[in-house]
C-alpha cells in the first residue's frame, strides 16, 4: 500500500455509517486487507467500502478529483 484516502461524506466532514476508502498500490494483498477491514468494521460499528487502484491508474484518476473529494490519511514513507 502506497497511499490511503478517505472520500465521500467523511472527506467532507459529515458523519456517516459508511466510510469510503481508496487504497493505492501495485501489490496489495486483498485477502489480508479484507480481514483487516472486517475486524475494523466490528470495532467501529460502521461499514467500510473501498476501491483499490494501481499507482499509475490512480495518478490519472486523481487529476479528475477536486481537492476535497479525497483526503489522504496515510502515505508510505520512503
């Protein structure tokens, strides 16, 4: 995982029962991610929707978003 963004209502500062996330990276272990999301949903009692973008594809997608449509919440340090 290279970056993670929150989008939707939470990105706009609005509380919601669904949290929308974007994961960016080329070799994301989907099975492990699903386990983590399941555990997190139980702890926070909210649903998490997510999408995974390969790095290059997200670069093109990000250009189309407004600055408030996706807020970065994590970035891998190099």
